[in-house]
C-alpha cells in the first residue's frame, strides 16, 4: 500500500472521527462571546485552546483550520480576544505535533496575519511570519524537495535511489550520533534507502543556506524523499522511517 494511500485512508478515518466529535465539541465555546477577562498571557484560556485543538479536533490541517475560522468568527466582537487566539495558535502550529500540521501556520498567515491589523504585529515580525510561512509552504508533504549542492559533493536531485533520507546533524550532538546509528541499522534492512548526511556544524559557508531552505532550527533533522525527490515524511525520528515505506506497509522485509 502506497504511503499516500495510507495517508488518505487515515484522513478519511480521522474525518469520520471529527464528524462524530462535532456533537461533543459544538458547545465547548458557548459563552465565549461574553468573555471579558484578561487576554494578555492568560494561562486558562491558553490551556482551553490547547485542550480543544489537541483533544476535540481531528489532527488534520483542514479540520483544524475550519475550527479556527469558527472560533475567530465567534470572537470577532473583541479584537483582543481574537488576537490572543491567533497568536497562540500561530505559535502552537509553528512546531506542531504532526508533520502535516505546519500547514496550519501557513493558513494563519494567509488568512489572518497577512490581512488583519493584529495587536503587537509590526512590519518586522510580520516579515518573519511571512518568511516562515513561505518556507513551510515550500516544504509541504508531497512537494518536490528543494535541490542543493555543497562543494560539488552533494547534488540532491542527481541521487538515483528509491528513497533518500536527508539527515541534517551536528557531529558534536549525542542525539545526532544515536540517530546516525539507527539510520545505519535501517539502511541495512532497507537497501532501497540512501542517506545524504549533512553536518551543520561546519565552517563551510555553502551549508548556511540550508538553514532557511529546509527550516532547520535544531538538529538532528530528517526528511524522507521518494524516488522523484518528493517529500513523503519530515521531522521524524530515524526509527519511524520504515513506517512511511511501502515495503514496510506491505509486510515485506
């Protein structure tokens, strides 16, 4: 079974779960129109938002963005409340739990931060949000991975293999070393995988561009690409890689 088919099936199942949950979460925000409490660093409201979007909404970008629109519409009477919600969710989906949820950040930029006058939003942080959104848009699942070369030793799109794992690491990082060991074990079992390892702790200036190109904020960082260099998984651990490979999903060694 192909990874994309599995994701579609999972999406359908989660969509069904979301519809089932509608009856339960329909009244969760009852009374929010009358909210007149403080919004600046309000831990109770923040916890409510986290609980709602973590536990009561299907973890799919479309489901999440639909609920965001509903909530913002209910909070439209108060710009302070609306803006608290938007800022909190923007930060939440900057580093989401599931890899496809980073597109919620893109949605928030496209539909709110790029269009509205929002508290504490100035030209400088808007530019940062825009740059982050464009990076995440470019790195969305099933998009072609950006090509790059480092001192003529790595030319990503010239690598001919069924799967390519981009492994961004720091040679002084213990976690990175453990991930490298796990990658070696996985590649022994899955010869269809080729690893392109890039040490980010180097004086090579050609590496610096990769931070923005691949949204590298910390190491280790993994991207899994198919034979056409499309992103099929990202920001996962090495031991999770077989879970996105057809050979594993079909029960083959």
